């Protein structure tokens, strides 16, 4: 379900929206698409940041496990 919202944009931003949206989509549709993409990217960035923090917190242990696993592999000829 969509809800109506009123926003105020600068003339320059509105001209850019109109130029990019063109005649194929409404301002509302264009702005919704842009915001959806931003929100998706923002959520992905936050998730990646948390994942990196977890990896960094466990880096020493992970590296030791990797080195231990490499030691048990057959030697190269």
C-alpha cells in the first residue's frame, strides 16, 4: 500500500529528477526507485560492516586455523 508524502526539493534537484525520469516515469516513481536502491545499498553496507567487524575480531583465530589446515596438506612437488 502506498502512502502520500509531501517533500520539498530544491529547484536544481527537481530539474535533475525530471531530466533523469524523462517522460517514461513519474517523479514519484523515479524518486521511489532511487530511494529503494539507496535503502537496499545502505542495508548491505551496514551488513558488510558488521561482517567485517566480526572477521576482524576473529582474525587471529581464523588465521591460525587456516595455517593449521595448510600444514596438513600434501607438500607440493
